[in-house]
């Protein structure tokens, strides 16, 4: 007769990049249930809108997460721009799109490295992060920063990228593409890796839909949905379809993210080819008066921003629902019935960002 026990997992664990805590209910080595505890690194960033004016808060918003910092700042700006009925110059929209896709590449490469580290492939981990350094160098050249960029502002962008710089980036992306192809074989076709990923952590299409999963975690369950299809910024001018898989397991989540790296490179090429000349910002007058929802596709999935202003310098309300928060119910579903040894891999397959989740 099997016995039940409760084992705490996290918030400190060698595999976890951030402090998530789960109480695992076990029958021998099998997980029966997982109960999450959220709030370990809560920072109260949403309430800071009462103390930082709506222009300055851009710098707070982008610090919600270090990996998705550009897209957090951009999403906040787009919510305020929607309230104030500000139309961005076309070049600013393209610049945002290019930086968004660079963020996607570096986020997915970071995730691939963490996954490789989780199943013990140290050289594959270092190779993934070595490739990622090229993208961070591109960020540093174009924004001056490698983690926090501070190029977003309400009404446009603080910096432009010269066309010569953009053409140079395409050359670097050609190299990145070849390097990612070289590690794809190990991630998708290596027998040892497949043993750890295939058939592990099944989340069916119906479960993903019912539990509100987002991003690559959702698309790996066969749901063809991506907020970029909504056509914000320059995406309406670019040609792409969401990367999906029907295998619904950890292997599918890895395959979808690798596919999105190649897709992001292609989107940057399209954007650089089509980017127009012109201004990168418009003047902003007055204060936000109204409310707006904005939904964007961050590397980890859909993020929802809510901003409410009362016509004053300081906003009345700011809320953000991050992808990891949306994916927690799906994660708990994949953990039911898995082996204890697979728990670290399954947590990583949602690409968790706990600082995002707890704001």
C-alpha cells in the first residue's frame, strides 16, 4: 500500500531560476497534487503609480521583469497611448517590433540553456547562452543596455536605429540562425533528451483551452493563437503564422520555442526590409483621462495591461496579468501523475517568471 507525503519544492532549488514554491503531495515517487504558494518576492510595483507620475512610471513598468523588460515598458506605453489617443509614427512601430522580436530570441535562448542545464547537458547550456550573447550585444549597441533598455516612452521611442545598424544586425542574425540550427539537433533528436521530454507533462488541447494557458505553453497543445495576429505595432504588415504542435508534451514546448526563434529572425528581416523613414516619437500633451486594456504577446505568452487615469499627473490604477500567472493552472495539471524527478523539467516548460507573476 502506497503512503502519501507532502514534500516542499522550492523556493530555493538548483534547477529553479526564480523562487517558486510548491507543496507536492506524493504517493511514493508519483505526484498526486501540487499546491503553489505565491508572494515570496512580491514588490508592490503596481501601487507605485500613486507615487510616480505617468511618464516616469515607464521605468518602473520595465523592471517588472528583466527578461521581458522591453515589452513590459512598451505595453505600459501602449496602454497610456490608447487612453490619450496618441498615434505613433510608423518608424516607431517598426522599431518596437524589431526590439520585441529580439527580446523573444534572447528569452527563448535563455530558456533553452536552462532546460539543457536541468537535464544535465552543461555544454548545451553554455552553447545556448553563448549564442544569446550575440542578441544582447545587439541590444547594447542599439539601446545602451543589456537588461534594462529604457528606450520606450509615451508617444514613441527615445532612440532610433540607423539603417546601417539594422543591416549589420541582419548579418549577425544570419550567424545566430546557423548556430541555433546546430543545437536544434541536440534538443529535438538526441535520444537522452527525448527520454526526458517525450510523453512527459501532457496538457491536451481541451485542458489548455479550459485552463487559460497562453504562449508557447498553449501553442504546444495545438491551439493556433497568438496576440501578434491582432496586428499591433508593425505586425499587421508582416507575414507569419503561429508556431504550433499537437504533441502536447514537454518535447512539443521545446519544439515550439525553437520554431519561434527562427520565426522571430524572419520577422526582423521583414521589418528591416519594410521599415519607413521618419520621426520616432510625437509630442505628448495633457494627462491620461480614461481607462484602457492592452494585450501583447510576450516571449512567455499573452500579457494583459490595464491602466486607468483620472486626468491627473498620477494614474489611479495599474494592473498587469503576466503569462506565468496565466500558465500556473496548466502547470499544476501537467504535474498531476508525473514522477518527482520530472517536476523540475515540467516547471521549466512553462518558462516561469516569478518576479513577473508577483510584480
